[in-house]
């Protein structure tokens, strides 16, 4: 008989690629994961994995079983949602929030949730949007606030990420990204180098030091592509993921940075903010559950909109 826990492990292997990654994500030992998958193979009666040294790949039968597992686990989530309908929103609620939103919203969000639902037990996990789908599928998170970038111009390729198996999402707010620059006239670009500096605020600062997020992150990629669309390869002396720190460096004259509206509500003295043709769209992601979402999704979205600055608390355009 097929075991639901073992099916989850097989699905995780399909998404994460290695037994070590599955073990690390779910806090098991690799040998325990391997043992459970061997038991699943034995119960299935056909080979599900092809082993070559330390590498493991799904056989066609294994890949087919993963497709069925996705359906089974989605139906299970649907059953849980239907059981929760009409009941009080209560108990543990594990929330994943990307770092800049966690800094700006987490405390107010928890206050709002507890005020509206006294028996709810929310806790926050700061998580990168790229890691949120795996954490949701593994049951480590119940909901996750994620984001992606979208360019105003055709040369950018920002767009909603591909649909993740077993995951659905709801848009909640959109921010304009802004170029933060120092106001000290001595730090301004030489006008002789830019005969028409106001036409492209990004290109105007192409010779300045740029304060960039860590390479490999979605935020870093969005800024480098923005600069490429303005005709130059951005260079950086600074690697900073925290927008508040980046704004402080801008105010000190250390360079320029791209920041979202959410992190630029109270910029430090000595900084100017210029709107850019780039938006950050935030969504609430959750495990798929048929046509409806778990009641906690609606509770989270309501609390989030209650916490957002007024100008952001609208449906994205």
C-alpha cells in the first residue's frame, strides 16, 4: 500500500533534485530519506529511482507517480480547507515573508492578526521568494508573501514566474521601484558627460558606485537588467541586501541604489528618490486547495492590507 509520507518525499525529490536536499529541507538524515524511498519502491513493485553513484533520477514510473502524488496531495489540502470552512480561524499559522517586507510589516501584521483572531497563533519565517514554493509544499509554511519584478518597457523581461506545481497565489499589492541618489551637489554626475541627463535617470548615474543586492538574488538580477536596458553594465563596490542600510549609504554619498516604495517611506536626509520603469508585485502563495483557499489565506490578506501604508493597500494595476 502506498504511504502518503513517502509520496511527499518522492515529490520533494522531484522538485529538489537530490536526497541530500530533501533531507536538509525536511530535517531528516539522508539515510532516513533513502530508506523511506526504498520502502516506497518496494510497495510500488516497480523501480522509481535510478541510482548512479550519489546521483538519483526518477524513472518514468517514478515521474508518473509524482504526477499522481501532486493530485492526491492537492485533494488532501482541499479536504482540509473544506473542514476548516465555518470554523473559527485558530491554531498555528506559519507565515513566510520576504526580508524587506518582514522588516516593514511583520510586527504590525502580527498585531492585526491577533486582534482579529485571538486564538490564532501566527509565527513568521523570513524567506526568500525563490525558496517559498518548496517550503509550502513541504508543509514548513502555510502561507508565503512572495514577489516578482515587472518592467514598464518592452526591453525588460520581468513577468510572473511560471506556475509552481501544487501552489497557487493571490496578488496583494504593487510597488514602484525608485532610484535613491545623494542630494549633495558635489556628488552629482558631471553634466558635460550627460548632455540630456533628465531623459534617463538610470543612465545619468552610470559612472557612480552602485549599491547592489547579493548576486544570484532576484533583486540583484532586476537592477542589473534595468541598467542593461539603459545601455551599460553596472559595477558595484557594495553588496547590501537590507534596503535601510542601502539608503543610509546613499545618504552618506557612498553610491546609488534601487529601493521599493515599502522600504522608502521615510528616507534619510540627503537622499532623493526618482521613480523607475520597474515595479515589484507581491503575492500571497499557498498550497493549492481546489477552487477555494483556506480561510487563513483571507485572514492573512485582510491583515496585510490593514498593515500596509495607505498608498499601497490596493489591488495591483
